[in-house]
C-alpha cells in the first residue's frame, strides 16, 4: 500500500523507492536550509545536482555532509555562483550553464529573502521583488532551452502570497509606503504567477511548471524577523486556530519543509501539478480573495492563479529586466 503523503512527510518519505539516476537538477539557494536539504535528498537518490549560491564558500561548507551522502547514493552535488539580486550575476550564471549545454530535467527556484528592510537590488529593484521574482524570472527563462520534454520547473512561493497581490503600477514602492510583509506577499504572488505563465508557454512541448509553499519552517529566511515579532505572529495564529477549534501551529522540520518541492519536482506528474500551487505534497484548492483564513491554512488566492494577471506580470517583468522571452516554438 502506498503511503499517504501530507504535511508531516519528509523528503525521504517522498522519495522512498525512487531512483533519480541520470537526472540533472538545478537548485538555487543551496547554501542553507531548504536548498541544502533539497539538494541532499535528490542527490542521495542518484541525481546530479547543481546547487546555485551567492556565497560559494558558505555553500561548500553547508553541503559537506550532503555530498558524502550523495556519493553513497550514486549522485553528486556541484556548485555554481549566483546572486539573484544582481542581473549581471544571473546572466553570467546562465551563460556558464548554457555554454556547458547539459540539459536540466528539473529546475527548482528555491532561493529567496523575506520581510527585508526597505532596499534595492544591484539593478534598482525593490529587494524582495527583484530577488525572489525577477532574478529567477531571468534565470529560468534563459535556461528554458535546456529543459527537455518531461522537464519540471518548481518555484518556491508561500502562503504569504495572501498578504498582497502584485502591484504592476508601483512594483518598487515609489508611491506606496513600504511594508516588509506586503513586499514579501507581492513577491510570492509573483512567484506563483510566473509558474502559471511559464507552464502555459511550455506545456505544449512537455515542460510543466508549478509553485510550492513549503510551510512554516525555522530557517535563515526569517533572519530579518526578531524573536519578539515571530512570537507575536505565532501567538496571533494560535489564537485564531483556537477560535476555530483547531490544534496549535507547529513549525515543520527542514526535511518536511522541502518535501513538497521534491514531490512536485521529481514524483508528481506534470498534469497533476502543472500551473498549480502546491502545499503539503498535493495541489491546493483555490480560496476566494476575501475569505478569512489563518496564514497556516491551506489554499491559494484566485489572483495568484489568474492567467491574465500572470501575462501582465510577464510583460512587466520583461520591461523591467530589458529582455524578452517569447513562448516556446
């Protein structure tokens, strides 16, 4: 009997009995947390993993044990430099990988930042939108030709998309007061919309894209949140859960948090996840934009899956980065 996967499943649960020999996989953010665990799990099951990271020394230290496990499992992990907050770095990384001309069966856009102070990327974009969305927008599109029939793209999003829809008239908060979690919400909605639009453009050639929410995990992603702020947020969530007769919130472990990424990338079929938002190892249901739900409840807002919204973001993103990415022929 197949084990039912869900919120408490780990990467090893998801990949139990699965071999990934011959698969080549790109994982961004492979220097900490979910990125390291994602790379570890895939390589331990035979995949050749290319981990992208801004700080290669830090990444090298972080994946030491994972590399040893990869060798034992028949896989490998190599590293490539990538700073998503610099389009020059993104283009240099993609140029290097394109020059190698080795296909990627899977690309996992895992890296990101959360609730940062107001700031700009090297190219002048708001930090979270520029790093989480635009950096990956350019990278994945530039590498799209390396994805073969059957390839998957997985973009890490968040239930935080429910904080805000994208604002294509003011993506840099030039006319809007900056709020860290509103900016985070915009960037995470953009991640989902990018997956929707990329899937629409490439599904005819057998390449599918999905967005995933890993769940609440204690990782470096929360470095900009103080312990007091985090405690206050969890207390508020638990108060709402209690009013609904539900159990208190519990953080996922890192292997549990990376499980949905691994599931959508290497286990689920393209038809199951293509153009969808996934969490807890399944494709999630749509919830109305005005529905009152806790940040830890399941569900994706309609605006995050809206094809017209996705197309508008795509066009705006091309305009911002000065590069066009037409649909696959």
